[in-house]
C-alpha cells in the first residue's frame, strides 16, 4: 500500500512462503474454521431447530439468511433470543438446565446443541485438506501440536473429523470453564496449551480465523500469529495483529519444510540432495 501523503502505513504481513518458523516448536490450532469447516454443521443444526419450530408457530419460515442476520457469532442463547425477536415470538427465559424439549429460550438453545451433535454424527465433518497437510508437515518436523477452541464440542468435532488421535493437548471451552481460564480474546487459553506442551509461548505459533482468536494471539508473546482468512478478511486479520495471513494452511508448507531442513542436524544442503549417479 502506498501513502503519497506520508500517513503511516500498517506493517504488511509477510508472504507465507517467507514466514520465519525457525524457532517454532509448537503449533496451537483453533478448531472451528481452522481445522474443520464446522460453521456448516452449526447452520444445519439451527435450521433443524427452527424450521419445525417456526412452522408450528405459523411464523415466517426459517432460512440461512436468518442465520447470518440473527445468530452467527453470538453465544447460543443470544442467537435463540434474537431469532425469536425477529418473528415476534416471546418465550420464557427458563434455565440453563432446561430439558431440550422445553419451549423456553434455554430449552431451545439446548435443543440446538442436541441438533448440532446429531448433525455431526449423521453428516460428519471433513477437515480442510490444507490444514491436514500442515498438521502432517509440522508433526513430521517434530513439532508439538494442540487444539485451542472456545467450543465445548471440540472433542466431538475432532472425533468426527478423524483428528482426535493426533492431539494429546486440547484446551477447549470445557477445560477453560473447569480451570477458570479466561476465554479469547484473552491469550490465556493459548498460554495454557503452550504450558501443557511444555514449551515457552515464544516457541509456539497461534493459528486462528476469528477476530477474537487473532486478538488473543496478538495479546500474548507467541512466536508467530497466523491468520486464516475464512471470511473475516485479510485487512481485518492484519489490523488485529496477524503476522502472516493465508487463505489455506497449505500455503505454509514451504516455510515449514525450509525451517525443518535448516534445523535438521545432519541435513545436507539442498544442492547436494540429488542422488549420486554412480
Ligand atoms: Mg475459529
């Protein structure tokens, strides 16, 4: 970006191919939107909840537009409240412990969670191939990996995606609640994951797609913050503090391989890797 009037220009994130990963020994991955396209599962689950509910109430039918207008990005019960309000439907608040069959705000929220788990079980979720390629590459290079997710459904999503066996360290919403760890945008969940991997934060990369997550990474002393643009936008991710921005995590493979080759104790220089013809 040029600035003819000498106004300060924001620092441009480095090209993913040039990312310096030399000191990175651990990778802390967000889950939804980074390893798995979980938003689709959530959208289907909300539709499963509200399509029959609105029909039974004679209200305007539910559509995916409702998801983006009233639900996306909000805590579950807020999403329920907001959608109901859009249809002029008033329900009792109820309690978090309400049965999923209860026609209360909390009952509907709990019904949505059941719908999420049912949708996940039926449809499954396929991890992003580029993300799996990066997991393979960093693991092969000897780095440790962890999942850091606000979701309390993280173990179920990891299992559905066939990734559960890869992660010994998962700091999710349930762990955070149990241990009293502040959620994103505070850096604490990522810091806890680094601690569980036995690494200083400086030796860890944070990989995030959400505003709150990139903020959390930028708020800590991490080695590098990778922003994955799944819709937030490169500019926003950059402003929030991402050091490198990618559309797909496979863009980091060359940098990972270069760092691995440089740190391998007996690795030959690239020019001598060709097979000797003799
Ligand atoms: Mg995410």
